[in-house]
C-alpha cells in the first residue's frame, strides 16, 4: 500500500522552562517518525511523510491520487480542537485515515466534554468543574479536595506538574490563576483519587484491550505527589534514571481486570474512538476504577527503553512494533472496506 504518514515533529526536548517546548510538547520526536516510517516500510508499504503544518492541506490534495490511506499521528497546530484539523482535511478530500472522525478527536482533547458524555452513559469519572474565570471559582467554591487542576485541552502532561495537586482553596486559586494566564484556556479541576493508576491501550476493529499498564510511583522522591505528572513522566521515567515505574501486565484480580477493561471499551465506544487509543484510569478509595482521560493519537516511541505505554502494552501482548502498527492499519482498512495489502515483517 501507499501510506501517507501525517505527523507533527518536536524540535525541542521536554523542558518546562523553555517556552518553545510548550508549543511542541505533544509533538513526536524525530526518532519516532523515523521509527514508524521504517516499521511501515518493513511491512511492505511505501511511505510518504507529511508534516501537519499550514501547508498540509495542499500536500494532501496533491497526493490524494497517490496514497491509499493516511496513518494519522498529527496533533494539529493551534486551538482547543487542533487534533481534529487533519482529520477534517482528510474528510473534505475523502482520503481514508486511521483513528476517529474529527468530532472524536475534538471531544477527546476537551477533558470536560469527554466527562460529560461519559457521565451520560453512566461511566465513572471523578468529580470535576471547569473554570474560565477566577471569579467563577470564588462564587462556586470547590468542596471535593484534594484536587488536580490542569489546562482543559492539553496533552503530554503539558501544564501538569507535581504542584498541580492541592488540598485547599487558597492554593487552588493561585494555581488556577497561573494556569489561566499561561495557557489562555479554561482550567479543569478534578477530584484526586487516591488509588492505583493505570493506562490502557485499546486497539483494533472490533476493539480489544491490550495488557493493562500500571504506573507506579514508589521511586519518586519523598513528598512528591503520586500521580502521572510531568516530572514523573519525563524526568523520573527516563532511560538515564535506570528505573522502571511501569508494570505490564499489571497484577490484578480477575474482577478488577474485567472492570477496567469494560470501563475502557465503553469509554472508547462512547467517545467515538476508532482503531486505537490509550485511556488513563485511576482507582478511588474503594478500589473502583474511574476514567481520567483519553489519548488519541497516543505516543508510540519505538525504543522500548523510552517506556512508551502503548508500545509497552503491545509488546506484552506479543506484538512487535511493526505488528502493532499493522493492526491499526488493518482496523482502518476494515472500516473503509479497503483490502489490506502488506507483507509480513521479518522479525
């Protein structure tokens, strides 16, 4: 097949003190795009890379007759609905692509709307409120401390550091004021659940759950909050630290495993995800799983040392990196009625 690989590439390393990083936090490393390209070529496909910048529409329009399907890992460039930008272009041009429709991408990035939808389906998610102005918080005080406050429409732990967990009104006001000024978007305030944390890869058509990943926090410095914030994800979960905070498959009772899988598959369907996504889950004080947020496209760094959680789950399921990408392609082809053509990778 002729595959268009649509992406946004990061040119700066994760660094909260670098303003340029905040513009690119969700983008992929060059090594990820190179690794995906090699893997797809290993499967027998011809790959054309397309950077998802302001020129992307013309590039796609000119390539329309030359590509069979787009593998979409683009994050988009600007705005709260940016992840829907490239899918919308491909809808207009009638180019088949991996992943959900534009609405699914937009809803997935808007944490509050995603929660509203899941609540209507009776799917558990922590208490929350959304604040656009600090005055709203003063008029509607929070009564479910401790809480985590974070930008409404960001990913890759952008704007979520260890200090985002607060247990009193004054600290919350200060944090919300800082986030509103820095990110120029609403802030979601979410009840902090004290239980174990998991991230769950969903793949395929029909969708299935890969081995569940547990994120542990035992090796974080004393006093550092136990949730998946920027420091935990990028500083302490780093090959240079020679530590592994991830357990996969997670050690679970059959009952809890079943509950988490059901929660994630129902969430995947309710939010109109397609082909693949990664869903973050946390247990409450009673050990009941709750939806935190959905990530699509999820990160898929090819080097196992980088602990990319979706890739980690795929490896635990016996899928090589190439076979993982192939299952996503096959899922999309099935939806579009395209006969999948590829060769088995030489592992």
